[in-house]
């Protein structure tokens, strides 16, 4: 059971269940908006300018899998009256209040379903009235304030945005910016990146967990696959030297450089796994009397020997993904 923590979290955070237990929605009047702003200032939460069109706020959820914590991004062009929030993150009321207070939230986008990105979706929709959109329909939330709920519509210009699932290649205009959705499965099957072509001279890409600001990401096998991930890196590389805005860790200046580094890292890891299999006298199918999970454990011991015990399950997931890829390649 411990080997699949993401899936356990996922099962308990499916939205129909969450919606059924959600608190009654309320609407941000001017007074409540000012109250949120006041509370956010009291909490002294600091937004950081991350690119010409984006700012970000670090959520207070540091850990072995989240580095310093989740970066929640705000997209807003100069002069825009509304903002788009990407990955409101974990359910932390201070963090959400600060995000909700920094401008009228028109739309919420989710990069993928992992809890540290999507857990607060329903609560944040309650706070802001804004719809939440993700690739997986189970993680979309309609705009609170829609007639179906018997609540008056909010003064949101894009009320036709009703929490529909994101589509690869779709261009969203919100927060005064053009936001292009790019499907990038691999870390998870539902991972997407958001390309802002007008953000600075080379544009920018909000990469979620597909590319991190430090280290490398995991392939959350069996949800993500290495084949998908390698294809996604190739797709991202085609966007050129855009600014990288990751969901964890610092901003990176050049998408091409980091894609090349990630691709080189993946090749190196695959070579290490091949060498480990040779040393163990096995192949990626774990034939003979060895169970597949025993093989995963032994390969992880050899290839990820430096890995902290707290993220051992993630290393094992990556080994499973690499063995699956080698099996398919044979
Ligand atoms: Zn993730």
C-alpha cells in the first residue's frame, strides 16, 4: 500500500466526494475581499515577480517531494482587472486567502492531480467563485455562482468558462494574457504545461512537475510512463529558450537547456538500469524465480543508492517506469 501514496491520495480527493462535503459557497463581496487582503497582509505572505506576466507565492508545504513547497502562480497582464491562478496548492487557508486577495480571480488552472497542486481546488473555488480547469474532468470545478446552484452569477467576464477539461493545443485568453495548453504526460498521465508566448522576449512555460527548478522529476509509474515523458520533453524543447516557471524550486532561464539536461539525465539513468540488470544477471522482465518487485528493489538499491529513504518509493516508481520502457524497447 505504501508504494502508491499518490493513488491513495487521489482516491480520497476525487471531487464528487469533496463537493458533497464542501462547505456552503460564499461570494466575495467588496467587504470580504478587503478582509482577505487584510488577513493576507497580516500573514506577511510575499508574492515574487517571476516573469513579466507572472508572480508567484510559495505555499507553506515544504517536504521531500515538494522541495521548498508548491509555487502557486498568478498570471496577469499589465492593466488587466483579473488574474488567473495556476495550482492553488495544498489546503492552507492563509495561502489561499493571500492568493484570493491579490486580484479578482477569473480562472484557476491545475497542472496535474497530485495533492500538493489540486487539494485546495474546491475551497479556492468557494473563496473566489472562479471555475477550476484541469485535464482530468474529475479535477474540474464549475464556477460557484452558476444558476444550477441557485446562486447569483458573479461579475466575471468569462462566465462561459465553466470548469471544462483542458484540451491539448487550446488557447485560453484570461488575465489579459494568451495561455496555450500543452499536454505533457509522463510525470502523471494528466500533466499539462501552460505556454505564455507573450511573456517576455522568449515567452514562458509553467511546467508543473514535468520540469522542476532543482533536481529531476519522477515518473509516477504506473500513472506516468517514461515513453510519454521523453516525448513530452521533446515537445517542450520545440518551444525554444522560454523562461521555465516550475511548480517547485526556482525559475530557470532557458527551456531548451533544461530539456537537454533532463533528456541526458534520462539516458544516463537508463544506462545505469541496463548495467544494474546485467550485474544482477536479469532482464527487464524478471524471468525465473525472481518476482518483479524484488527486481525493482534490487535495481533501486544499485541505481538510486544515494536516495533518501523518505523518497525511496519515488525512486522505485521511476525504476518500474524504466523497466517498463526497456521491456517495450526490447
Ligand atoms: Zn506531481
